């Protein structure tokens, strides 16, 4: 089906259970945010979806298009149409942004069809031009060497551009608090806003509430102690910004 379904997901690190039964359904066409205090398992969820080997899945499944993606290699997850942003934190000397993106597009095409000869260069140029216009990226950016002296914002710009040319159906973005200046936040947020639409579902895992001042999510989930404990609309994020997490914790502790 056209939903990413996380069902009763339990994950341990070094024998310690971090995710204690996460349930969440992300339909295509919606933007969902996961918020929560530090140390509650948000990055653990992101790493697990990415397929990081240190994270041991002890129970549950993550279904997309009838497959449990937890059983797939990261490149197979990509072929299925899932974009996992921090799958690609690369610095490749001497490779331009454009070449890097073309390689990414070709890897995806070859994963779908081993006989594929790669995207014809004129077609790629057209695709890249269209996406750069959509995202309001200066044309000169395509000729820059990837990650060579990139600011936090420029790294995010390359990442969002990669998402745009790969045209995933589901995108999972873990916006860690480290190195996300206001510039980088806006680039991610404006990128998500430009790309959001009925063919894309986005899960923004935020460590930094401020990003939600720029992206209005359809649904907000609160994670606490390895579970999703509260789900609401965009106003939930505003409420949390104003009142913090204590009231959620009290609700959880009282079992209501
Ligand atoms: P969040 O992203 O919500 O801040 P994390 O998923 O990073 O939370 O961490 C959840 C818990 O898992 C924390 O208690 C953290 O100390 C622990 N943890 C995270 N990564 C590791 C790791 N690689 N080894 C051991 N413990 C870890
Ligand atoms: Mg943390
Ligand atoms: Mg984290």
C-alpha cells in the first residue's frame, strides 16, 4: 500500500532496549514530524530505518509496498522509493554536485534495472535544472565540488537536491541538532515545502523544534522513552514549544 507502516518496533543497542514498541503510519502525501526530549530514541528510529548494523531489531516490522524494509539492504530500500537522508553524508574529493547527483540517479536506475545504461546526459541536465529551479538553488551550485568547504546549509542543500532528483515516495529526514544553523534549517524546510505533495510522504525527525516554524506538518508525534505517546496536528508542536514536555510525561506516568 501507499503507506509506510511502523508496527510494534522494538530495537536494542548493546543489549539495552531503546525503542519499546513504536507504532506509526505515514501515508504518502503527508508530512509527519517526530518530536521528543533528548535521549528518547528519535535517532535510534532513524538509524534503524536506515539499516545501521549497530541497531538490533528484536520485534516488529516496517512495511512499505508489502515488504518489510528491515529485511532489505539500504540500496534496496532506496530502490523501493525510500529516501533516507543521512545515508549520504559523503565527502568525495574532485566530484561535483552535478556528477554526484547523476551517479545517485544512475545507481537508483541500475538497482531497478541492471541493464540500465544510465540517464542520458541531456535528460539529466533537464531534470537537474528543473529541480534547482523548484528549490531556488543558484545554478553555480551544480559545479561546486561536493562537500568541499560546504557550510552546514550547503550540505543540506546538496541533500535536499539529491532528494529532489531521486524523487522518492517516502523521505525520512533526521534533523539532528548538531550543526543545524538557521540557514540550514530554512533550506531543509523550504525544500520539504517545495517537494511536498500527494506523491511524497515525509517523516521529519526533529531535535530542534524551530524547524517546525518553517514546515507545517500534517501530523506531529511525540516520542518518549522509546514509544510514540502522543499524536496530534501542527498545533501540538506549538503547544510543546510553549509548555514543554512535562505534561506529556505526567500523562504517560499516570497511564492515561
Ligand atoms: P534521541 O535521538 O531522541 O536524542 P537517541 O536515539 O540518540 O535519542 O538515544 C536513545 C538512547 O539510546 C539514549 O539513552 C542513548 O544514550 C542510547 N544510545 C544511543 N546510541 C547509542 C549507542 N550507539 N550505544 C549505546 N547507547 C546508545
Ligand atoms: Mg540526542
Ligand atoms: Mg538524536
